């Protein structure tokens, strides 16, 4: 089984890691419980978007280096686990749910052989590797065969994971010395810069710290933006003034909340370890949610002034981030805006984003817009910073608006040309 790996969980993390190992001459068996994902992958059709990924997937499916399956294979030397750790509400608190981790761990415990290496790459509450996973493996492994347990946190940015897996330092750890050595040697196959953590708990804390820090830094800016909105101060201009040739702080730009599958979840996982004490991590999450609610409510007040007058609204940029380019609605500003706007009977909703087709949005009451359509919109929202949006000319924008149209440019997509707009109803963060 040399140079053969099984990766469990073929979401964004698992699939990109699988293809990276294929590029390094490994044979990879990819396991997932979602039968549609497995069927599509067998036909070289990816369910995630990353530049160049489809071409790589097609190559390794055709030469059998990557084999998607819906049953965990036995007798493998290495299993890498990338299944998710969702957040659930319990007693009005956001807590991590280890159900998927426990299920896959129990399944593996029944089939692993002596010296099998299991590496967990999922985001876990601190102490989970030792106190949950290791204990489950020991308890469920009836034959008490020796196994190796490693942990290697995933920290890639969605949209450029294939590049970052080789370039970013890979943090590795193990439950014991031999587990650490084996895990380190494995990741040295895909990355020259492998860093050994002092303990498995230290490695668990790395990604949680990285993501909680980023979420908090954005929360700081968004809290400032909420203050700006009370005084009609352009928050982007304020941040530029703060940062201009000032070496002691670099304040991030404010945004319409913080989305995605990691930054919206990992602070709560870190908060969970404090056992009942509310921390700055959960406060940061509340702020990043609050600014989005603020933007939605204030924009609705401007648009829906007359009752029973039908309005046309265009949402531009649907993914939770625009750059690096990704196709992912999880935690996106679009989803939050759509949820509130779609319940208004007098609002007709359109979207502009070439990454998505109407099949992707079957569960949404929304129509695809192209500039050939002769539609005048009452409101236009720029909800992410996609390069596609920056290519839209002011001439095109003016062709679909009137003097009364409201434009909400939360990412300053057309900031430099705003004076050329037909309408004066142009808003950035802090101005509504």
C-alpha cells in the first residue's frame, strides 16, 4: 500500500488535498457519504470551484490515481480525515457537534490494522484528538492493535488551496513520537516547509487561533462601521485615513459581515473551550452578524417606501467572498439579504454572477440577469469583491438604472466612477 492514501470527506478540504497528493504521485481513494458527489467525481465533475481544479480532477480520474468511493476501504496504511465539525444551537448556545467525527472514527477503528496512520485535518475543539478520538479508537478497536494518530490543521484559503498546500507551512503533530514522525514524513511529500508542533493540542489550537483572530479583526472594523452609520461617515474613507502612512496599525476594511464555512464557525469552537464564559470570540461573531442586519434593514427602509409598488432588486456577487474566486454560498451576505428580501411580496429579485446558474439556485425565488435584458432596477447591491464585478462599465450600470435607483456598493466596486452614475443614491458602508 505504499504511496496509497484514503481521504475521508470530499468537501473543499478533502478534495483539494486528495488532488495535491495525486500530483505528488500518490494513489488516493476518496470516500464520501454523499452519493451524488461520488457519482459526479467519477465523471470528472467537481462540486467545488477552484481555478484549474476540473482539469486536474479529470486527469487523475482517467488514469485511476484518484478513485472516489462511498464505502471506506480496508487495509490502508494511511487515512486522512477531513469531515466537518458543524455548529449547532443548544440551550441558546453555539456549540460544536462532533457527531460526524465520532461516526467516522468508530468505523475506522473496526478496520485499521497494525501501525495504520490516522491523520485528522478537521477543525476540532481543543483536546478532542486526545480526549475524544484517541479514546474512541482505543475503546472500539477490539483487537487493541497499535495505531498511529496525527493531527495536521488545514489553513488554506478557499479559491487557492492547490497552490497554498505546497506554499503554506504545514503544521503537524502526533499523539506520540512515532505518530509525529510519520505524520511529518507524509506532509513533507507535498510541502517543503513542515513544522512540528510541541503537542497535538497546540496543533489543534493553531487554526482556531488563526481564524478567530481574523474574524475579530474584521469585527473591530465592522464595529467602527456601525458607529459610522450613526453619523453618516463613510467607513471606508475613515479606515483609509487611519492607515495612511501610519505604521502602528493596519485596520481592515469593513464588510457586509463575515461569511464562509470557517470564520463563521471556528470562533464558536474556540469559545466552547471556555465552558460557559462568554469570550471576545462570540462578541466578535455578534458584531459581524449585527452589521449585516444593520445593512439589510437600512437598505430596505430606503427601497420600500411606498407600499404595493413593485420593486426590482439586483444582487451582484453571490459567494461569501469574491477573491480568491470561489463558488460557495455558505455564510454569504447574499444568503442573508435574500432571506429578508424574499419575504417581501412586492420585491422581484435578480442576480448577476456567472459562476451560478439557475439550477444551482433551484431553492431560491430569483432570476438570472444578463445585460442584454432591458430591465431598470430600483436597487443594486454589490455583495462581494469578485473580479467579474469590477469589469462592469459605468455605461452598463447606467443602462439598468434610473435617477431614483439606489446602489449599495459595500465593496467599493464602482467607487472611482460613482460621479458618472445617473443616480445620486449611492451608498458605501457607514452611509446607510
